[in-house]
C-alpha cells in the first residue's frame, strides 16, 4: 500500500468546533444514519436513525444500513444539501488532493456545517468502512474533532489530522483513491416518510441483519429474503422463485386481515420456504435444534417462525399463516377454532374478494367417521382441551372442526361467528354458546344430523 506523504495543514491554521451536537449510539450498521440524526437533532428535528433509514429508501431485505449513495439520497430527501459526494485523488498527488478536500471540510465547519466522512474504521488491512461526523478542527493541536456513533462515549473525540487523512482515502483501485464526504448543509428540512406497515423499514433491516448473521453461523447463509409485512420470507431457491412463492404469503395475509383478523402479529415472524424435503429437514434441525414433527410444515410461536417444505404445495403455508394471526387476534383461542380455521384455508381460493375454503383431502376420513358414528357432538368438540384435541383421534377432530367452519362459510355465517366468539371469549371460552346462537338452532342434535348429511353430500376430486 503506498505511503501517504505529509499533507500540509489548512493555510491559515484556523480553529473551529461546532458546539451542541448531541451524540447518538448507532444501531448495527447504521453509522451513517446515526450521523445524520446527530446533525438533525442539533437543528431541532425529532426523527431518529430509523427515520433516516426510511428516507434513504434502502430495501430492508438487504439486512444492512445505507451505503454512500443511499445515505446521500436520504440526506437530500430530508432537506440537506450534500453537494458532490465523491472525489478522487491519484496516490502520487494525494497530498494536494487531500489538503484541498480537508480545507473544504473546515470551511463548512466555519459556517456551522458538520460533515460525514466515510473512512476505514482503523489502520488494519481489510478493515470495514465507517461513517463519522466531523464537528471541528483544533488548529493548535492539528487534531480533528468528531462524533463516532460506534462508541458509547463517542462525542467530541479527537484524532490527529494525519491519522484521519490516512483513514479517509478508500483505496478501491491502486491508481485512484476515493474520498467520500457529505456536508450536511441545511436547506428546507423535512421529516421522514410516515411508517406504512406494522414495523419500520429499519426494524426489518435490523431483524434481517441479525438473522443473516445467525444463519451464517448455522451454515444456512445465502437464503433469499423478501419482506411481506409482517413477515420476513426466506427461501433456498432463486430470488425470482422466492418472489413468486412470497406472493402466497402476501395474498393469504391480506385476505385473512380483510375477512377475520383485526390485529396483526406483534412481532416480526420468519417464514422459511425450503425447496425440498431434505433441505426442510436439515434447515429445521439447524434452526430449532429439533426434528420436524410433520413432513409438510408448522408454526412455532416459541421459535418465532413458520417452517415449510414448500415442495408439498402452498396449502400448509396458508394453514400455518392463520395461527400467528389467531395468536395475536384471539386471546387463548381453543384448538378447535385455531385448527378449524387453519385447516379450512389449507385448500382455499378467492370468492367475491374474500378468502374461502374448498373441499379437501380431509373430507374422506370425516365421511368414513360419520358413517361409523365416531364423530363427537359439537358440544364435546368445543369443550375439548388442547391436549385432547391434538392427541385423541386428531384426524377426526381436525376434519370435524374444518367442515364445521366450511358449513358456516357456505351459510355466510363464518365471519360473524368468529367475530362474535372473539367478543364473547371471556363469558363463552369454549365457543359453544356462541355457535348455537349464531346458528339459531334450538336442537343441536338435529342440527348435527343435518350437518352430517351435508358433509356426506360433499365431494373432493383432488
């Protein structure tokens, strides 16, 4: 690496320090965003580095903070005039080029304008690049005064001008070095765009950043990522394939919110779409530390994610998307309702702008159980504890709950029933009284006979 020759100090050796610039500790990889927040707060603006990230328009699925061109765009969107951001110097003439560029930084400081410099973090070979906010120059000591967002006590730190000028050139090419500077000259200042989804773009970016680091450690790096609010969708197929599959997530979430759920999940949830049985089993083991209990897919509230063998189709995906919505929207919903809705929509379509369940593979087993007389009464179904529902004749319980939901749907009563049961959950925890009331039935035994006849008349040609 060429040795940087001495760079003469500013011609008139002037000292200037901008007072009253608050220090902000950056979030991971948000050093540039934190620098703009610091300058903006001095000018009375209330937004934080998350707002700067939103203004920069970075795709949060990338899982990183803003790079130079995005940071410059964000600063301009917020009303700062950053002027020309990039300059280049030839190593053989670096001394003069650096002197001129640093003179411009000091000239801006004299007008109360701090400047973001993109430098190497330190002198180590291959060190990462880092944004710092220059807030002053002490001519007597020949030191640069700066705020470092990566350090807790990073306000009004000092380093020699010579050291800064050694760190400043980004040596991408042997024959030409790049200087990056963003003077934050205030123009007509504006606030960031308002949040459009459940979580800020910065929240998604920070989530994806941490997730990628964890997956890399687990040997699962390289998964494609898409944001489908309130989910982060990941897959081991090509990005364009994941994009197509993520459309199912978006459609299901939109339809379920429109038809049933007033509350979204209150945390970002990960949806893993594995392209084969082998990658699904391997991924589940690495991420959860356990073997998958089903070859199709499942939702784990504890692990904060949905895990899918998407090679088996999208039905299980839609089924499992129901569960985090029920978890958020219906406190302590019984298993029969949760699984009834989930299994209803594992074979689904859109009708008159709403999601509807279709007949599916569960029908044949339920019809056999009805002919044997092995189906519980609806009072018994509603009264089942979660362990009973899941462990005793699980297949029949799922199917009965599903086709009760299907019947209500076909009678135009499913959405009213769900909303009435949710409203009455404290006084009617099993939902049976609400079911009777919504159906308008005085004799539930007679209704069950008619429902059984209805189910036996259905067909599934899958």
